[in-house]
C-alpha cells in the first residue's frame, strides 16, 4: 500500500504567511464538497504561522484519536497529521500533546481543558468526542452542556479549537447509533462558531459508495482498509484546518 507521503501533493515553495494551495484529495478519499465547507476561521493558529515558532497542538479524544496504534489496531488519523499538515507548516515543527484516552467522556475532557490545556495555551485544540456518549446512550442535552462549556472556556482563553465528530462504522453502528449525538454536535459547532470535521458523515458516504471494504472477514484486509481510511481522514482534517487558516488571513 502506498505510504501517506505518496498520497500527498507536491509542495510548492512559498514565503511564510503566503496563502498555500489547498491540499488535493486522492480519489478514494474524496467526499462531497459540502462536507468540507468551513465558515469559522482559526485566527490564533494563523497568527502563529506568521512566525517561525513551533506550532503546539493538543488533542482531546478517545481511542480513535490516540496517536499510536493500540491493541493491534492500525495507526490513527492523528498519527498521520504531521505529514498531512506539511503544506501548511512549511517546515515548522509541530508539537503534539495527546490527552486522548479510551472511554473518556466529554465531561472528563472538559475537566482536562481546565487543568491541562488552558494553562498550556496551545495554538490549536482538536476535540474529538461523542462516541462514548453514543455508546452509553447519554442524554444529548447532558452531552451538549459539557461540550458548550468546554468550547466557551477555550474561547475565553483565546485558544482555537476544531471539533471532530464520532466515527461511522457499518458493523458498530448497527449496535451503537451515534446519529443523535453527531447531529447535536453539529448544531453546537454552528452556534459556537467553531469548525467541525464531519468524520461521521464522511465515513458514512464512503460506506454507502463502497470506497472501502467494510464487510470483509479477512483480518489483514480489515486492517489495511482501516489504516487507509485514517490516512484519508488525516488529509481531510488537514485540508479543513488549512481552509480555516486561509479564512483568518483574509
């Protein structure tokens, strides 16, 4: 299987602060443009990228957002971000602090925002959540209160954030329906004016259009397909971040 480096477009030479061409998406990774629309700028990240200083990124999430592979699973989309973000970073270093944990609730993540993230003042926070609440059938209002509280605390501290929706998995989704949590998350993102990477809708589109083999019983093929999906997700998330930075520079 081709490495992520082979999937990335060639980088154009540019001066710091110049607008960069948007990342191109390999055909297999593609999904409708409507799923990649961004109308919330990342002002603080854009300001950091005007300097030569390292970019500091904090990640909040569950097992699917842990940086390294766990329990024999393929590497996550977070592991692919340093390569996928290179057209935006232009050689700057990227320091990632990953606070993701298995079965971590939104409320638990909210506490980490206060204790670990706000004092560190990173340039960007990626907050992936909703999966645990969907599995526990948590009331959407309880979920929403914790999410809005965390977003408002980050905004008050002048820290940029991108929300990342839960996964769609054909086999798992038959048992755990994340649609209600996912839809409520989208409403909150719009209300709080923060970018939302619609991972659920993108993976649902891939499933409905046969982009990846989700029905195979071949364990090796399952792993390859899952890793390829995560590489595509890394590219899609990097593209969204790049668009939000370009919006802030206008």
